[in-house]
C-alpha cells in the first residue's frame, strides 16, 4: 500500500487559501507521492494558482455546494473517487469545522478510521504513521494505519511550515457530488473583531477564571491594545459567557504560537495548554504557585492579577 | 406540536482534574471513578429544554463505558433525563472513534428519536468525529458546532459556529446536532432529582445485543495501532517569582528584551 496519491482538503476565505491548507500542502510534498487538492467552492480557478504554487498538481473541485454544509457532499464526492479507483491513498485535512465533518462522513462511507488532532505524519516503510499529542502535549502518541487506504488524518493548525514550491497553477478537475445532503446554510454572520487575529498575532494576552468576574476582562483588552496584541481566553470564561467562543485558546478553540503569550489568571488545564504551549515565550500570572501554567512559563509571576495587571498597564501607558 | 423524543449521547470519563494515565496496551486508564463529561451536560440541558418547549416527550441517554460504569449517567438522569441505554462490553476496549460511533448508532436506532444531541467532542479523547459518524451511520443529516438550537415543526434551525462568526443552518428531523459548551446553562441536579435518578431505568446492553460483531468494533477492528508513546520535548524551566508589588517591572523588562515593546 504505497503512498501514491495524497489529497489535501483545501479551504479558502474570501478567495484566499487558508494558511492551514498551505501548511498541509508543504508537508504532503515531503511524503513522496503525487500531491493534489480537493476544493469545494465556485472559485476553484481562483485558488488553483496558490494551491499549485504550494505543490498541488491538480485541484479536484466539487464546484459550488449551493448552500449545503460541506460534510455530506464533499465526503460523497471523495468516496465516489475512491470507489472508482481514482481517490487518494492518504487524505489530509485541517482540524476545522468543515474538515472534521468531511473526515467523519468519509470514514463511514469508506469504512476506514480517521485519526484526529495530529501534529505530524511520516512513513515507516510503506505504512503511514501519524503523531498526536495527549495529556496537554506532555506525551506524543504515534499511530499507524493498519488497514488498506484511504487513510484519513486531521491535523492541527501550525503543525508544519508553509512554503512556496514555485509551481504553476494546478489543473482544475471536476469531482462529482453524489449526495448534496439536506443541511443547508441559509445565512452567514461575521462577528467583527478588532485588532490582530488571534491565530496570527505576534502577541496574545489571555484571561481566565482568575480574573474573578466578567467586567475584569477589560484589563485584558486594555493590555492587548497597548501591546498591539490579540485578546484570548480560557475555555472556563468562554463557557461562563464572559467572552465569545471566537476568543477561546485551546483544544477546542484556536491554536496559537505567538512570539509572546501572556496568561493572566489561567491555571493551565490540559485543554488550554494544548492550544498555546507552542508559543515562543510564555508569561504567566497566577495566584496559585502549583498552577500547571507555570510548568510551561518562561516568566512566571506568583501573584494576584488584580494587582499585577493594573501596574503593568500603567507602566506600559507611561512609555 | 407532538411530544418530542431526544437522545443525548453522553460519555463518562476519568476526572479531568486528575492526571491522565495510559495502560500497558496504551489505552486510557479508565479504572478510576468515571464522571459525566462536563461538555455533555450542555446537550442534556438543551434536550430537557427542547422537550419542555415541545410540551411533552422525554430524554434518553446513550452511553458506552467499561465495567457497567453508570456514575455519570446517574448525574444526567438526576438532571431530568428519563432513562438510559448503556453499552458495556470488554470487547470495546481499544475501540476507535468509528467503532464507538457504530455502537452508539446501533443503540440510538433502537430508541427511534426525533433528535440526537451530542457534545462537539469529549474531554478525554477529543476526536470530535463521533457525532458526524453517528449521523452518517444512521443516514441522518447533521449540524455540528451548534451554539443555538430551535425546533420549528419537523425542522431544526441551528446557529453553527464558524471561523468568522456563525452560520444559520437548517435541516429536517430526525437529525444529529452537536452543541458547543456554553450553549445553555446546565442545571444542577436537585435533591429530588438525585433521589429519583436512583430508580430510573438503565438498559444495559452488550455488543452482541445490538447485533454487532465484536471483532469489528473493538481494537481488532480499529484499523489503527499505536506504535509508540513518547515524552514530548519539555520546555526549559522558566523563572518563577513571587509578586512583591514590583513584579510588573519584570514583565516590562522581559518584553523589552524581546524587543516587542
């Protein structure tokens, strides 16, 4: 079961291919097979340039999904290619809302496992082995696909470095959808965020339950503004309704790898550590000297955020 | 509106506050006390509210756990679920997400619900694929990452989380919907609820009871094998200081040193 054909599920926002897609393409190129992309949208021609430059020779396009949630139709199209013998040996997808739906639907259609949350993939002879961090990233589990392909694997953002391979535009081929599914998107809402994006910011300032109450999150926003940083949050205060879900850093939220990550009043549950421990420099402020966040901190302040943050804000304002 | 029957998939997991451990065969150690996964409490609460709004019906729990564990189920029953189906079978050790979905789907089928609610992912395995796999196996539509759920006749309308905000998504029922944490405020079980939960029916089933072949749904059928578990490279220990009122200065000079301010 050699790895002849690798497909990467490509996603784009406003006609621009997502960084995660480009990261997956870069990794796929190192595995030795032909690299191709799968794309669901009306504008395959527009994304073929970027996908080609990053190593995809062909874009298999389902065309416009006409409002269908992508899970059912995209999985049906890939499953048909598999049945016809033109499908992938390995399908790589990003851990995104649609990526997980497609991988899950496809796994049932082809009756193959899907392995999620991976940060690496390698070949062991002909076998495909993926790596997944567990227990807050303290252990790495390597899992081998033992059945015949297609192997389906989901990867976390920022697991690989995107790199331009200098290729020309990918050829666009059409991929037939056999089941459009009955879940339809009737309207889309964009929640306007100010400042840099959480997963692209150079500095991230996150707050947690240690802030005490929702109104104290204003300190995080003030500090973030001063540092031109993106404000983030632990799952605890997102669940409590202090800030929207889009602020969440962690396993279920965004994965961030900024130059500086400041965790204020965050104890560092596994859920949170998974999403930020790849940051280059970590500053933690927490009352509890035993808090797990200190195990990953480059600078740890054992203290009360209500005392440290106002002074820090004042000092930065004075500069 | 006719009475509404909602199935909620719930997982009983090792307490996330305790450090996790792997067994010799690299499966998660589940030998300690298992509790209701907190992320499932939102689905239970949502189901109870939807049944209330429908003016009648009931909530059935479906769970898969080793050793006939039902501590977590009792918590959800105490919240107000009417009954539970528990699949407990030694053959399920090492089952992957797809196997788990096959087992859950077979059990859900026997309950014939109008709606199936799940969390978006469990707090121990967090594969996040089971809800959609269950839907695919049952041939049902599904909407994942719901932050609001409304029923309108035979249609379910959902606000689905997206990278940029949210989408309004609609599909016919029966359907599978996975709900995000924070979608509703889970109720605390009342004393009366806790007492009542003790006598609520829990229907225990084996893999064979569901008409599934044990060789297809445990580690043997998983199609994947853990080949190594390694320690991740540790971060170098940092400087930890006690705040003496001046610790903010340390942060400023740390940021200065990185030339980010």
